[in-house]
């Protein structure tokens, strides 16, 4: 017996220290005093840490095989204490042994050992290492912890316990690797395909009613769903622009695999967590991923609607940052889905409504200038398709394009609804021109949608919601409309764009297929524009617009027996609309004479022809059976002379413009510049001489003129510098030839005199003259005769 004791004392010291921490009865726990000795030894001799870890690993494996649970707990407690106490450079070698023992515990079928291994790994993940380990891999731990997250044990308590520690283990892996670029790349697809679904499936289990009971530690009181959400948030908060997609793809695949889009309560919850967790500058990637995923779900309308509902729920979270720098790309994706719907054999009503709703949500979160960009994009796209329809003439194509344009207009209305017009100058011609041209090509129903967009652009104080067709000034007061004076920028806008607006409004009023709703919209547009930029000049121009509409209507729709009842109704509706606009303009002009004149015309209409009052636009039908051309008297019509007389004596009102006729043009045939030069001027005063095409061609040939397309920057540059470069080259060539052929004496004689010698000679003559003081009238030079400029030569 003594011989064996002698051999026992010959063992290495670290072995003896490790053996001493194990008591004779494992239930007594670790021997604290011996553990302190072992810790001190490890700190004093850090080179022994690797051997200590290897020996403890051997003991742990032996005890697990022999089912000595008490010794296993003691060994892991010793490893944990050594790991927390030692931070030497040799710690990496010890960590390898530690992770090997943790892996051994996790491979065990004993739930207690799995819990013990997970807790040890979580403690290790919280340690900040001084040096990174480039060769360390966590593939096993990712796979094992993910498998624990999917545990399906029949025992509820055991299942939740394993899932909870599986989530905690994944959280430890994320904490250990995600912030260190030199560690293993946890963002690889093979890892994210395991981590993300494992977290989502535990978040989904949070909807169940079971809870963990009778757990041993306070930390275990947390539910797996809560901890999984916390781990997912931590993972997403560390994601960068390049790595965020590697998290989103597995999440979308998980929702597809488990059919969690319908119903979409969990999908909305999951993506809200994602949207709240990612950095705000990367939130647009979430929206883009959902839109790309939407494009691959064309075979299921329900799933498409659910994805759009998710988008509507998450986009307002990050406001305009959710759409990213390229807002037009997002709206382009939505418009492509609208086009797919318009060409489909069966109209997907729910998907169509979801797309329009989503477009409106997107329009709410972006700033006003991006709203205008989106509107410009939609209007140009709609105009292009309408032009294609008019060119092709194919019935099916025209119908599809008409449906598509209608959907684009509905989306445009949704985008424009939250727009706040600060000043009119923010509206560019790139938006107004296609909007005007499109409106004139549309059907009456779709034309009303384009008018709604125009109303929002012109409205500064939400007057469009309070506007109504009325017959008296008293009723206008009750509406509570709010006018505003034209700012400097508004006046600049009107100076540039009012001619095109006037041409559009006149042509819109005179479209024969207008309904009463269209005329009400046009009256509203003209009134809202006047209220948003009140000025004497605009008031006169609005009067001219309405006078032009009235004159054209009376001239082209004279009441006669050969004209149909429909044309007579249209003329009556136009006169009602003109009276409505004059009523509002006169009220807000605050000019008593003008107000009295408009009231007189309205009174005459009320006494003689009630059907010409503005309120007639609100009635479903127009009575024109007894209407004739004799009714069109001066008393019931507005005239420029009477308006000019009412404005007489008022400063700031250009009354002379009232007599100037507005030249009506088809808006699609002229541009803004020609309208500015023609529309508001006397047509007879314009005299433009244009050469015939033959004479122009002969002149071009005689003068060798180039066509405009050939005049480029390079051509101008070459032309400007051609003569200069040729002369310079010729001079250089002559000088070189002269140096080659001339003699040496000739070259010396051609040299200019030395400035210093000239100056010396000048001073010498000056001093000689001062010393002799002899004046010779025939030879003396005055001060003006001396070569003074030679003094300035050096």
C-alpha cells in the first residue's frame, strides 16, 4: 500500500491539484480550498493551463461514460472558474479543451448535461479575449444549439427547457462571433440557414399558452419566445449592408415553408421586430427584399396580399428611410405589378386594392419632394401608355392600357393625398406637362382622378375639402375657405406656367364628353388656384380664362334646332360653371363693384333662367327643353367691358388685359414657351416672317451651312482655334528656317540692344550736362526728348 502512495506523490503537481478538488463524496461539491490552490497555480504558471484543461477533459469524459453526474458538475465548475480567472496568452490552448468538454456535454442525451454545457458556453461567450483565435470554429455549436431550439420532447417542461437553452446558446454564439471580423464568419449562408429559423420557430411558439414552471435558476424564468426575439434583435442590430440579406432570406424562406403568410399575424410581428432592430440606414433593404419576394409569389393572390399587408405595417416604422435612396425603384416595382394585373385574364381585386393601399402608405412616409418625383414618374408612365394605345388602335391593347392607366391614376391620388403645398414653385413642368396632356386624353372617369391630383398640388390650406358649389356670397362665407396672398415664388411660378395652365383649363372645360363631376372639379381647380396665390394679376387672368370659355361655348354651341339636347345640356353646364367661378373670384377679390356686378348677373339668371345658376351642376339632370338662342343675352352673360368698368379705379389690376383674347391651342401641340409668347398677347400684333423651305435649303447650300445636329462642342472648339493654331505653326516654321539659313553676323545684328548699356549712356549724358552747365540751343535736348522709358528696362 505504501508503494502505491509513493507513486501517487510522484505525479505532476497540476495533476495532484486537479485530483484534490474532487471530494470523496461528489454530493459535497467542489473542495473550495483546493480549488483556490489550483487557481493560484494556474495564474502563477499559465503555461500549465493547457495540460490542466486536457486532464480535466479526460476526467469529464470518463465520468460521463461511467454516469458519475456529481463529478461531471465538479469538473465543469472547475473549468468555469479557471476560465474566468485566467487571461494569459496561453488561454487559447485552454479554451480548446474547454470547448471540447462543452461539446461532449451537448452530445449527451442527458438534458441536465445539455443545460450544463450551454450555461458554460454562455459564460465563455461573455469573456472578452485579448487575442483572437483564427482557427477556432463554431460550426458544431451552431448546429447543436439549433437542434436544441427545434426540440419536440413530449414532456412540456423538458421541451421548453431544452429550447430555452438552445436559444441561449445561439445567443452566445452570436455574441462571440458577430462583433469580431477576425473570428469565424457567422454571416455565411450555412450558419444563417440554421440560426434564423431556429429563432423564428421559438418566437412563433410564444403564441402558445404554456410556460416554464419549477425551474431552478432565475434566469430560466424567461420564455423561449422572449429570449429568441431578444437574440434576433441582437443579431440584426449588428448586421451591415452586406450581411443583412443573409438574415432576411432565411426568414422569408421559413415563412414560406411553414405557410405563415396566411394568416399573417406572425409574419407582421416578425418583420416589425426586424424593422425595429436593423440600423435605420439599412431598413430599405428589408422593403426591397419583401418586394422581390412578392414578385416570386405571382401564383397566390392571398400570399401577395399578405406580403403587401406586412409592407404596410413596417414601412411607417422607419419613415422615409425605409424606401432608401432610390424611391423611384420602389414605385416602379409596384407599377410593374399593376401592369401584370391589367394584362391578366381575371382581375385580382384584392391584390389590386392592396397594391393601391401600399402605394398610398409609401407616399405617406416619403418627403414632399419625393412625392412629386413619384407623381412625375407615374404621370409620364401613364401618358406613354395612353399614347401607345392611340397609335396601335388594337382593342385588347387599348383596354389593357386603359385599365393600367386607371390603376396608375388611383395610385397617384393616394400618393398626393398627404402632400402639403408650401408654395406653387415646387411644381415643375416635368410633372405638369404630362399631367395636362394625360388629362385631355382620358375618359371622363379617369379625368376626374387627374383633376384630384391637380387639386392637391394647387391647394395650400386644404380648401379642397371645404369647397362646394353655391349660389350666393353668404354660402361662400359658411364654407370657411382660407385665401393666401401670392408669394414671390408663387408669382414667378405663375409668370412661367400660367399660360399653359390657362390653355389646359380652357381646353378641359370645352371637352364635349365632360360630365357634371368633371366641370365641378375644374371649377374647384380654378378656385383653389386663385385662393392659393391671390393677386390682382391672377384675378384678371382667371376672368380672361372664364370669358374665353364662355365665348367659345356660346359661339360653337349656339342653340338651334339642329343641335341635340346633349349639346344644349353641355352649354348650360358650361354657363353654370362659369358663373360659379366668377362668384368665388368676385367674393375673394374684396372689390364691391365687382361683387355687385356678379350678383346682378346671378340675380338676372335667377329671375329669367334658373337653370343657369351654379347649383344646377349638382342636379342629376339638366332641363333644356325650352332653352333657345334668344336666352343668351348680355344680362345673363359676363362681359369684359363690364368687368373692366367694375375694376376701374383699382390700382394693381391690369384692366387692359381683359380686352386681349386668349389664343386657344391644343395643349399637346404647343410647348410652354410658345404659349407664353402667344396666349396672352394680341394675335394681330405678331408678325413673323419665315422663309420657305426651298429658299432655306438654297441658302444653306450656298453658304455651306451645317445641320444643327453636326454642330457639336468639338466642332466649335476646332473652328475657334483653327486660325490661331495655323498662324502660330507658320510663324514657328519661318523662324526655324531663318535660323538655319542666316549668317552669324546677321543674327547678332538682329539682337535687341542691351537695356543696361542704354541706361548707362543716358546717365552719362545727364551727368555731363549737369557738370558743364553749357546750354546749346542747337544740340541740347529737353527733358521730354530723353528716352525716359528706357529707364524702366532691366
